[in-house]
C-alpha cells in the first residue's frame, strides 16, 4: 500500500495524542519476532514522521515497547 496515503488517512481521523498508540503498535509488530532489522526500523521511523510524531517521542515509544517485550535497546 501507499504509505503516504495510508498515514494521511490516519492523521485525518486520529488526534495526534492518540497516534502514539498507533506507533507503539507498529514498533511492537516490528520487534515481536525477536529480530531487529534496519529495514523494518527505517519504515517505522518514516511512518512516525508522516504521522507527525517527532523523533524524540518516537524513540521514547520505541524504548517503551522494547522494555515491555523484555528486549534491550542495543
């Protein structure tokens, strides 16, 4: 799917404060298999920006997801 159009639909329908939950779900999907790949992380970072979530908040959300999954940020 077209990432830009998809994220625009989310931005139009979900308030900024609630988009952090969407991003957390994406980070969880990225890490749930226990593997970290640069391609997956890059895509989620792109989506975060398209959703209007700044890099700092995205990093905090990512760290929280990693902690919840019992993974380290390395």
